[in-house]
């Protein structure tokens, strides 16, 4: 087809602040482009391969090995590459963990945690909210001493980073019931996984939709501790079963093969180009600090989140005069700053600063914001 949009020149890449599907590393896209028609001399695209072929199995195994290395995942955890996105895990988690009775416990910190609560309540009814940030306007997460698990808690679920509200946990919750028994900690890390080092051993289950820091939409990664594979309800849909997925190498049915392949390229990029998750964390901290500093110093822009709980991945902000929202977005797009409109449920603006968003993009956004305030503020 060729590139007809700019006379056959190299594609123009704007700065993409989308919350998901999000920016992918340019190096990954270039690698995928180069391998699109002929994957390493095999004469076909990865999209055309059998997921059972030796070539594809090697791709899948390397992706898992690289992810294990990046997150230092202990040997007693399974890594699953499955489908349905993080939203499907709102049902899969209780199905897999409530087979021995007890109730699902949750920390409510915003829209995505509430969707997980609603799904568990819809399916099983018996849900306990151990703590909530709603009374604080979802501007700060509940403190550790406010968490109150139910006496029959089967697990505690929380959302590490609320993508829409820009509210992030600054600690890992404890998981001890009133009777002193420890229960599994379950975490939705869709918008924060791989943004820095993580002690996986603190968790029973971690799950994450791919379309933010892992790869394109259509894939979800689940990391589950071995001892939790036998706690499923007998009425669970078979494709939800973590044990079956683990035993089949995530290939109970045909997986999202191309998304899995691209995730593997992202893992390689994090290892080889970035230098691992400690290096990635330093970059992310620098990007977020710059943007928050610009917002805090402004008379036009503001962010309502308590400083300790400000997300490094999703930075929401509002303009002092809502009438400037449309001009801000229109001029930002003209300047090559894309997808800054806040979620429809909360309005305002949101800049998502995932791993693949370069520091230069944040610098360009800050410069634009300052210029807009000078002209319009």
C-alpha cells in the first residue's frame, strides 16, 4: 500500500498519551514491521503460524522466560497468557478462589475496583468491602490500619493503580483476617505492571491487561501461586480455570498469538534497550515528577490526588475554566499531543505516561501547557 500520507517519507509519530490501547515502543513496532511478512526466514508471518508449531512455541516460551526474569518471578508461580482482558478476570478470580468457601474481600478505590466488586457480587453475592476511598472523594487510598477483612475472607483484591482517577497505592496491603489467618492477596496491575521492580512473592495472584505496559489489546497476563490452583469452584467455566491453563501452557484453546509475540518483543525491549525495571522506574519517576511539578506551579491546571497516592502512569488534571477544555484539546492535537481527553466518567484531562511514552513527549506536553496558559490563562 505504501505510505501515501506524507509523500512516501518516514511515518510521522506523534506523542500518544492514550490510557489504553496505549503507546508501544517504536523499536518494537519497527521490529514487528520487519518480521511481518517473513518471521526469521520461515516464510510466513507470526499471525499465520500454528500456535502448536515449534517456531511459535519458542516465541511463547521466550516471552515467559523474559517476563520471569524482569519481575524475578519465583519458581512456585505459574505465568498465564490468556484472553478476555482484565475485565474477564473480575469473574475468573472469584471462580478460581472461592471453591473452599468464604467471601471475596475488596479495597474500593475507584471505577475499576468497583467493577470488580460488582462482578463478584453479581456472581456470588457474598462480598465484603474491607476499605473504601469513596468518602475521601477517591483522592487518597485507605491507610493500612483502615483495612478490615471479614472473618471468612477467602482473599483480598485491590487495584494498584486506578487508571481513570490516577490514584495509586503507596504500599502493599496486609492480608490477615481477624482470626490471624493469612489469605491470598490479589492485585489488578493492568496500568502499573512492569513500570518498576515488584516483589511478586507478596501476592497470591497478579493480573494485568496487556494494552498499557505489556503490548496490544487482546491479551492478559496472570501470575498465580501454585498452591492456589486447586481452589476453584466446580461450576466454573472451563476456560476460566487457572490450573487448566497452567497445565496446557496457556494453550487450552488458540491463544492471542500475535499479541503474545508483541508482548515478548516489549519484554526484550525492557531488558535490552532500557536495562531492566529499575532503570524503567527511574525514567517513569522522572517523567511523572516533571508533569506534576508543572501542574502544581500553574494557576490554570490542578490535580486533586494526595501527593503520596499520585499515579506515575496516569496523570489527570483539570483546567480552572472548563470553557478552555475544548480549545486545549484541539490545540494539543494540532501540536501532535494525542489522546489527552479525560475519561468520560470524570472529564478534564489525563496524560498516561506508560513505559513507551518517551521523556521527550512529557517535555513537549509541559511546554505546550505553559504556552497555552500564557495565551489563554
